[in-house]
C-alpha cells in the first residue's frame, strides 16, 4: 500500500479484477484479488499473488528470444540457459523498476500485479454495479486481502457506504486489529480452516495455525454478520476424522454452524511454471464426489450446515 502525499491517494497492488463472479458471495459480484499472502499453501491456485511485490511471469510460448529483457535487467537476474529463459527470483525481488517487462513487446514477460488507486478501483466497481442485479456486490480476495489493510479498508468502507454488499476471503493469519478495522464495513466473511493440527498446518502452509484459530474465535464474538468457514478438502492431508471432528467441535464452541467444503483441484498448476516454482499439489488426489458427500454427511449429522464446492446457496 502506498499513500501519495500530494493527493492523499491510497494505492494498492492487485493482480486481477474478475467480474460476474457467482461463487464468492450472493448474486453476481466483482471479485478483486490483492497481492501478498502470509501463507504459502502447496495447493494454492493463485501462486502469482503470494508475493507482496509483483514479480515477472515468463510465458515461454510468447518468447521470441530477442534477449531484450536480459540486456535490460540492471541486476543481471535474467539469463538464457539451453534456450530457456531463467530468472533468479531472489535477485529479482530486490529490483524496484522491473524494466525487463517494459521491453518485452510480445508479452513474454508480464508482472504478477499492478498498482491502482482506490478511486480507479471504485470506478471499476461502480461500472460493474449495473450488471449485478439486486443481489450483487464485491468480494476482496487474494492473496490475503487484509495484508494491504489501508487499501482494503478504504475500498470496503466506501463500497459499504454506497450500499454495496461487501465480503472478504481471508486465511485469518493476520493481526486481529486488521480484522477489527474492516468489520464495520463487511456483510460476509469467508474464513479458511485448513487444518486443526498446528504442525500439519505448518507443513502444508508454511505457518502454524495458532493466530488463525485465535482470530476465528474472536471474530465469532465481535462480528454480527455471516461467517462462512471454508475447508479446502485434501485427501491424506486434512480429511481425517480427527481433523473433521476438531472443526465440528470448534464451530460449536464459537457458536457458528456453517461451513463450505472446497475440493482440491489442480487448475492453477500451470501458473507455477510461469513464476519458476514447483507445484507439489499433484502429490495429492482430488477428492471424489463420494468422499465429499461423506464429509458433508458427517457435518450435517453434527448439526452443521454444510455446502459443497459451488453449491453454496448464494
């Protein structure tokens, strides 16, 4: 987040604005993806949004081997090895101007995000509003949208004050004060519960779950709107009865009774190639329909409202 001192403009970094979304809140919505995440989940479908700073994404099929980017890079982070372009990501992160992208005329290199002012984004939201119908709104996603708290708060506040339905999708691994700042401007919150075993959680996301669980407890007390907890169901990682029962006990403890189970998918695996990262999600199978139904039955029999995938009644 950057504040322009001359115009007092709040700027944020986003990597996509998706109109006509129907799976992330009621009605037809505008889904806004903010850069930066405090977790690093092995199954992430938006790995290009994990870095707070936009990074160059390399599209092999568009490259014409002109070497403009190699000659332009001030850090010497780009090389060609056996005909393939190689980017040293550690060096690349220290570069501020990313001028290599500006000299790539075939879009073989593109940045994984761009800076935008709140005014410009709010104009996009108002433009989209005419297509929502009576039940639409906005949902901030990511990445973790509350990493850019000043930017997120301003977008949510001004949207909420314009009678726009607002929601966020959060991993919960942020200071609770960030959540408190946006609670007054939120109608719904989607909150991930990836694993209740802290060590397993760390293995899968690169962070333990202590702050996440504490934030979920406090949020359930302070937020009067709708909280939909989400479980990304991954066989052999978090589909055990022990983990499912832990989630059920937690939901009853905090007085919330709604969960959305999202099946693991591998649709984002190609994105890992363009940022030179290995995708390890293929080590895990996509849960079968029978498995999903079985887990839903367990939650339902425990008195928890359970939605599978995109069937959530929005």
